[in-house]
């Protein structure tokens, strides 16, 4: 039986096992996927288990997406561009670090049928997932990316790798078409960013990378102000889909039953 894990700290919340085990069953693959709480010092052990084929694939979540880069043999183009790795596999006896968040975000936006071409986008936040969102937005040829973060210094550090992205002040409201919440604010129900969304106007596209709760206060307020809103559910599903296809060379079906697993 093949063995797959997702590692992170904390890890209790991860729904990756539900998704992958569902697809194993659907595709008659003899494999198991579990979640594992990791400490930074355990990283070399994970790499060695992949090398020995005791592990056939690993997903990485917060806060280790950067840390693994120093331990793998090679990283893919997407991982290099984002300086972030969330999927590991063995290829020609080399441990490869890959990033499926870029593809996950791009496919999620395409899935909503929102035409992002030439649009102006504001990203709120400077955490682990933001470099993947920036790379995906650039790939989709948006006109301009702006970014704001509560802690300016953290945003400045991130944007050293992305000189085309404009940093704006936390309190500034700017004229954009799409606003993305990429912070962790909203994970606890009712939490608010403290930004007055009225200033952005109507008929804008508000996207939240959070999918549990289904509708954060950010999305709820945006919706009541007459905007289009979307949560991060499909981004999460598509990043898993990309990892699955890399590992098993199969494009598994995203059916209603699978989507329900993530909505619980
Ligand atoms: P990381 O990847 O850095 O471990 P993350 O959980 O992916 O962290 O992202 C945390 C993001 O949420 C950061 O942008 C953080 O802002 P700071 O850099 O100022 O810490 C943001 N964030 C968390 N709590 C916040 C709050 N109460 N108000 C505004 N932003 C907040």
C-alpha cells in the first residue's frame, strides 16, 4: 500500500486526507493518506522516508512551506518562483519540491468564470500563501497588483521578490476590481479586518482564501454591499487535485460528494 501524508503545525484542521482518500477509493488506488503534526527538526526524517520509498508523497502546510526548500534535491519552476513548496515526490531518486498553490488559485479563479485579464487586484496579507497568489495573478495577466498588510515590514520583505507589486498603506482605500483576503482573519467566526469595505464601491469581486467558515465577515459584508464573493474552497480542492495528478498521473473527478467533504 502506498503512503501519503500532509505535515504542518497545527495540522488538526487539515481536510487533505478526506480529499485524497476519497479519490483513492474512487480510482481503486491502494494507498492511504494521513495527517502528521511536525516539528521543524523532523524535516530531514520526512525527506529520508521519501528517499527510502517509505513515503510516496507529502503535502506541506503552514508553517513549513519555505523550510522544506533547503532539504529537497530539486525544486520545480513554480516552487522557485514562489519560494514555497507544498508537494514532495521522488523522481529519478531525487526528492522534488513542487508548489500546487499557484495552479490551485488559477484554476479556482477560472472555475468562477471571473475574467481577471487586465483587472486591478488588491491582496490583503503577506503570509505563506501570498507569493503563490501573486505568481498566479501575474500568469493570468492582471493589469496591476497592490498589496497591503497590517505589518508593513513583513510586506516589504515579501515584495523584495516581486518588484512589480505596489505596496499600499493599511488604511488606504484604492480603486481596484478584485480584493483578496489572504490573511488568517476570519478563521474564527465573526473576526473582522477592521477595513471599511464601502470605500471599494459596488460590483467588485471579493475573494477569501478561507473556506471554513464558508462565509467570513469579510465576504458577508462585501456581499451585502452588492459585490460578487467567493471563498477559498475551490482553491483548496484544486491544489489537492494538482498534487494528486502529479503523484498518480490521474486527473480525479471533482464531484459534488467531494465538494461536500470540504464544506462540512
Ligand atoms: P504565515 O504564513 O506568515 O505563518 P499566515 O497565517 O499565512 O502566516 O498569514 C498571516 C497573515 O494574516 C499576515 O499577513 C498577518 O499580518 P501580520 O503580518 O501583520 O501579522 C495577517 N493577520 C493576522 N491577524 C491579523 C489581524 N488581526 N489583523 C490584520 N492582519 C492580520
